[in-house]
C-alpha cells in the first residue's frame, strides 16, 4: 500500500511540478500582500492611502493604454522571435518604445503642471509625482515585461523567485521609508518601486545567462522586419481603445470618487475593492501563469481549430477555479478583514463583498478577451468595454447631480458595468469561436458553490476568531472537493 502511495505522489509531483512552483510562489506573494496591506493601513493616514490610489490611477493610464497593447503583441510573437534568433533585435526596439512612453508621460504631466488641465488633485502637478511617473513607467514596465518572459518561456522557478524578491524587498524598503522619512504615499510608492528595480537588475543578468546565450543564430540573409509596422498598429490600436475603457472601469472612476467624496472615502472604497482585487489577483496569476503559456504555444500551429480548442479548455479550467474560490473568499470576508487590515477599517465588509462580485465578473471577462486576442480580432473588444465605461461615467455623474451619490450606488454601478462587459464579451466570443460555449457545467458549479457563502449571513465583525478559522477550514475542505470535482488539478 505504501509503495502505491509513493508512486502516485511521484507521478503527481512530476505532472504538476510547474503548477506547484507557481502555487507556492503565489502563496508567498499572497502572504506578502497580506503584510503589505496590514502595514499600509497601520502606518499611512487614510488621506495618504487615498492619494496613493489617485497617483496609481494617473500613471496606469499610460501602462494600460500605451504599454499593455504593445506587451500583448510581444507575447503573441515572442516564441517566434526566439526560434528565429530575432529576440535581441526586437528587445532593443522594445526598449526605445518603453523609454518613449515614459518620456511622453513627463511631457504631458509637465504641460499639465504649467496649464493645470487636470486639476482633480494638486499632487498630480508636483515635480515629485512627475519624476516617480517616469521611473515607474520605464523601469517597472521593464521589470514586469522581463518577468513575464521567464514565465512564457516556462522558467517558472526564476519567475517566482524574482516576483517574490521584488515584493518583499519593496515592502521592507517602503516600511523603512515611511517610518523613518515621512508617512506619505510617495515614500510608500518609492519603496515598492525600489524592490522592482533591484529585481530587474538580477533579472537582466539571469535573462542574459539562460535565454540570450542559448538563442539560435539569426539568418543574416533574411532581413528582420520592424515590429513598428501596419500589422502591429492594426493589432494594438483596438487593444489601446479597449484598455482605455478598462482603465476607466478599474482606475479612472477614482478621480470622480475623489472629486465628489474626498480622499478618505476613496481610501475606504479603495481598500475594500483592493482587498478583493489582491485576493482575486493571486488566483488569476496562478491560473494565467499555469494555463496561458500552453494556450499561447498552441497558437503557433497553423490549424486555427487547435487554438480554439485550447481556448475552450482554458475557459473550462479557469472558470472552474475562479467561481468556487471567489465564493470561498466572500464566505470568509470577516476573517480576511480581521487578518488584512487595521481595526479602523474592519467595517468595510460590504465594500469587500461587492469588490469580489466585480472581480469575478472581471476574471471571466478576461478569459473571454483572450479568445479575441488569440484570434487577432481585438476590434471586437472595443464595444463591450467602451459601452461599460460610458455607462459608468454617465451613471456616476447623474447619481451626483440628482443627489443619489453614495458608496452603495458606486459599488452597484461598478457591478452593473462589469456585468455589461461580461455579457457583451460572451456574445462576441461565441460569434468568433463559431460554436457554443457549454454553460451547463458553469451553472452546476455555481449552484454547488453556493454553500461557501453561508457564513456571510451568519457571522459578523465581532465573531470570535476561532469560529472564523474553524469555518475557514471546513469551507476550505469543501472548496478542495469542488476543485477536484470540476477541475482535474489534484
């Protein structure tokens, strides 16, 4: 009997080694995220936490609209460039592009400083902010791009090491700066960025050692095509339009919240939604980093049917993880708050629950978006995200004008906007894939995951910690049962 168990365990470890590495890595990152949120809510005043969200919202416009579309194009052709020995040539051109985006941010923010076009928050006009924006958009973008290369090339151990190194180093530096220099959003953000910069330096060394030196020789008789061409533009501009809408749905609306409700309200809302985002982000990262490389590698095959079949498998496996895990998080929301935030933020459970609803809809929409990305039909994503962004913008303005503006209204509108994205993306994905996506397993999973929500109707802020922990263990066991039943992960 013991021999049989040993053989099964050996097969399991061999078959799922990459998944185990990514899961352990993400577990470490989740612990780091817990510590980070806890420290942030302890050492930073609510106004500075809210200011941090405003700063990120402004900078992430450049990341999402100008960098992310080009990054998706890079991922789409990375294997091809490596096999042809053209990777180094294209990396140099990518570097110029990243530097150009960072420089453009300086130009635009300096013009805003001079002419005060964007006056929502005075901090956006400070020189300190402009310097941070340039450094972040150039070096942090390279850090994120380089670490994603390691994952796409299936070097998961290096990827996990670098991501955790940057997070823990950044947290250590951030806490040191906030406690010794000033309890400000800028000190916190510079500390986190420092961890990424140090990890980037190590990543460049490892990339040169394990990737660049093993590249095949490029055929010099064949001229390397420029990546800045009509084909790139046709791929990127629909993505840029889409990501502009995504930016507003995820970040841009925060300017309106800050203008109508102030930084303190934005801090509470941001922490509540941020907790949901961090928990969902860990899950999404594990799923995407384990399943996406397989999907992207299938796109190299000339037969489009193989790519579509690979996407259907991606949809089935990812949704069968997302749904029960998000339900599990909602059911354990009081335990999450007890662990993750300081006592002054323990009453934001409704924000977190609404945030998890938004995140589940977002996660499923992202998987649907990947189908359009793989089919190179990114134009079809413009309408879903654009319609949702316009709906959210108009609804927020109307709610304020007619005195219905409140946190509850904002949360409800965010859910409605993300639900609109999911509905329209699903319609487009079905049209692109040319056959129905099976929904009966999805509905069955939702029904069987409902017991995971039970505690949210029973427990409250003052429930003893041991009861919360006991329920987490019981619901965790049921969660593992669902994962095993609907997704062959174990």
